[in-house]
C-alpha cells in the first residue's frame, strides 16, 4: 500500500511542528516534586581508593638457627619478614639491650617475643623465678620488644595440682600484660590454662 502526502499537507504539518517548538515547555509531575536527596559533590569518587595496609605481618623464630642469632636476624630480614622471636640466650650474647636494638633496627626487624624459658612450679623457687623473668621482661622493654613468652614445667615426681597455679598467677601479675604464655604438653594434658584463668578470676 502506498502512502501519499500532498505538498499542502506536508507544509501544514511542518508549520504545526514549528509552532509547537516555540511554546514554553510544560513542567511534568516529576519536576514539580522535591528531590529525594540534596545536591552532592560526586567528584570524590573520581579518585580510586588505595588499599589499606595489611594488619597481619609475618615473622619467624630464631630457634631454627640453633643459637646463631646474628645469622638468624640477617637471614630472616633478607627473606622479607617483619618480626622475629628470640630466646633468652641473646641476653648473654649481646652486651646490652641497645646493641640488640640497633642490630634489629638496621635489619628493619621487630622483636615480637623473647622466649624467657620455663617457670618452675615450686613455692621455694617462686621469688627466684619472678626475679629471673622480671629481668628478662625489662630486657625486652629496653630492646623495644612486644612480648615475653614463658612456659611452665611439670613438678618432679607428682602430677600438677591446683596449688601449682598461684606461682604462675604471681608471675603474670608481676610482669603484667606483656606476657605471651605458651602452654607446654604438661599444661595441655592437665587442661590447666582454663584452671589458671578460672582461679585468677575467682
């Protein structure tokens, strides 16, 4: 089917369209309503957000080097680790906390923990044990370390009893929150970490 438009009809329609474009625009309903949100600057989204640094940093323990702590520090730092755990033998190996602190700073390492050794559960040795680990805690503080790690030892010739808990409590009280206590097999066998916490809270 053929659709034909005369010249008169075409010119008439063109005139109507021209007149319609000259009329003022009629505001619709959407333009009369208030905006849902006030005007805001969206230019902040033009800049990508950089990822935040990771909260978890990895370290390594020097025990693998069998007492050669200077080599351990060098090797652990060269592998890109940020922290190191040292044992109490470094107290005798280094002349002062400042010497160890300077060595760690040169290698950009943090002493996360010092393994201070075991706590003998014996009332007769309590004062000696507290003095030893308190001195080690001061060494950690002067080096700029974070934690002192202690373990406890099973009493000789008998099982662990509830009366063995106070020595560990007293030591933790003396050294404060800077102790990272690592239970030994004896502790895990007797389930004493929970007993220590319960006794402390009570």
